[in-house]
C-alpha cells in the first residue's frame, strides 16, 4: 500500500450539522448544482428481521455542502430520483452494494453514473475491500468515531454523535475521489472505476431476479435437471413469500430445506412431511401449494434451464492452481488485488471453458491489465487443461 494524500484538501468537519427538512428544499438544492458536479452519497438503515432494508437516514453532499435527510424527505423529492438515475451526474459512494439495494427497493430507481470508491481504492493499490474508516485514517490522518455504527438509525432525534458520524461518512468521499482518480490516471485506468462500478451494480440487480436466485444455491449442483427445475420454482415461490411477508429468507424456508424438497420432489403431503427438517407448520400452511409447484415444474419443458455451476473436479482443481498462479503474478505486477481482477468463481469458469476468448468479464480494463500474460495464459489453457 502507498499512502500519500497529504496534498488533497479535506473539508473540515462542519460546526453545525445541517438537515434538509422539506422535499421542496431538497429539489431546490439539487437543481442549484452545476451540471456534472459529483454528489457524495451514503445511507443508514436497519435490517434485522425484515427482507427489505428499512431506510433510516440519507447523507448527501456536493460542492462542499453536507446534508442529512430523513427518509420521508427523500421519498417526496422527484429531483432526488432523477439525480440517482442521471448517468451524467457522478455519484460517489463507498462499498455501495447495500445502498443500491435500498434505492432499488425503496425508491424504485436503478442508480446510474456510479463511482464506488472502495473499488477505485483497490484498483489504486490499497487492497481488497478496505474499510472506509481505515482508508480515511491511512490517507488523511483522521480517526473516525465508529462507536455509533450499529446504533438505532430509525429513532429520532439522532444523537450528536450519530450526526457527526453520518457527516463523516460522506465528508471524505470527494477528496478520496480526487486521490483515487490521480492514482488511476497514473496507471492508465482512468475509466476503469466507472466501468467496474456500473458492471457491479448491473450484476447485483440481475442477481436479485427471483428466477435467477436458485443459481446461488451452489449445494444444488448435484440435482438432476428436473430437480433443479423444481428447485427454481421453489426458490421463486420463497422470494415472493419473503417479499410479501417482508421476512428474511431463512425465516420462511432455508436453502438446505429447499434443496432437500427439490431432491425428493414429493407428490404427497406425507412425503413432504418426511423430508428431514421441514417444519410441520410449513407443511400445514404451504403444503398443497408446494406440491403443486413440484408437479408443475416436473412436467414443464426445462431443456433450456441454466444449471447450477458444478464444483471443479480434482484434476480441474490442480489446473485451477496453475491458472490462478498466472493471474496472481499479473495481479501483483499491476498492484490490483486478485479478488477484484479475477475472483475465484470467474477463474472456475475459465478453467471449465478452457479459454478467455468470448468471456466478457475479462474484456475492458481487465484485458489491458492481463495483456502481458495473455499469451502464457492461453497457452496454459490450450495445452495443459485436463
């Protein structure tokens, strides 16, 4: 890691924490911003016993201003939704995945123009998934108070400590962006942070699609195609039920039990009851519906069903280590974490397909980074793949 951001000015902590209390005032402030000026953005929320995150606070800033916003103010602001969806208005966030999920479900907006500075910091040589407070202290020498991180963000009024913490969560984003941008420019990766942030956001949204969620249940790979079709139907049902009840997935029916039911594909309540671990209350409440889902899925045409990726064989595991070593060297030479450059799941696909050609994940900035080793990689894949 190389820490030297002393030349980047950091806005001082404000003497008074400011709130925007009316949607009209928020609209007015957003409309006053110069075209293309970046905004800094963060959220606080609660998510313990619900499926959806519950918004507690939105932190927003630009041009040296920092504001705290109650959820109802944000909900009532049309300009806030337009700002989120505007690809020409850069949004600076840090570790943005949960913020984006909140905006998608709460406001019905898929944000554009995103810059995740945690991704940018990794590309700049600061390591993978570095925490915000740790990076701020390393770069700017300021220690952030994290004592209220897990406090109640739904209660009002917020404490003075919560307010200061909330402002600090966005106060360093603009200087961090300046520092990261300079580092990436030096590395010839000027547009990489924006490209990767957008790819990450799009993939996260796709993975939330109920029809695709069964692919995350990696333990179901050994099921037959018919059983995986049943599993898909069961998972889609659970997703809908979790949303309807606003309850976490495990509070409805956990992954292991869905796989077990799909494997048995029961045709009667008695057989469903015999599946180890399935609660009697589930059988009583949902049993007939689950049996109907199983019957329908078994009889449907599932020839085009995408199957859950299988784990690597023993021979493939040995070959995987060789491919990973090749990527590891590229990663170290470029000072970009291999977890970002070539995550394990992506390398497993390369090993199973035997080529990088046609793999969109390794296009764009990644293709540029791995270019020095591309010939060696393709030779390895062509001649040593089991």
